[in-house]
C-alpha cells in the first residue's frame, strides 16, 4: 500500500484478507468433515457390499445344491418309473401265462366232466 493511504484503510484491507482467510479455513474444515463423513459412509457401504456378496455366494451355493438334488431326484424318479413299468410288464406276462394255464385246466376239467357225465348216462342206460 502506498504511504499516503491512511492506516485505517490498511487495517481494513488486512481485516478483509483475514476474513477471507478465515472463510477459507472454515471451508477447508467443512470439506475435511464432509470428506471424513463420506469416507465413513464409503467404508460402511463397502462392508455392507461385502456382507451382501457373502450372502449372495451362500445363496448361489444353496441354489446349486438344490438343483443337484432336484436332478438326482428326477433321475431317481425316472429309474423308479422304469422299474415300475418293468414290474408291470413282468406281472402282465405271468398273468397271461397263468390265465392260459387256468384256461387249459378249465377246458381239461370240462372234458373230464363231460366224460363223467357220459359215463353216468351209460351206467343209467344199462340199469333195468
């Protein structure tokens, strides 16, 4: 400043500079507080993300296991159905076989019955 400037003006300029400096210091403090807050929030979000990731991995593992169990059960059900079909086919074979045997026995029985009836008629004819 020029020597002709009254000391009050120099003091006012110094005071203005001091005010500007104080404002900058306050702004820096606010920004530091804001930065610290954002860092804490970021750390909390990161921690939450990690826990979510762990839960997601566990869920994925569970889903994979359930799918494996489902596939195993499907295969088991298919094997059981095939065994049931095979058992049914075997049962039908034996059923037809036994039906044929029974039919043959019935026919043979009818033949014997007819022979017995014929024999009884002959005996009654011979009687006086």
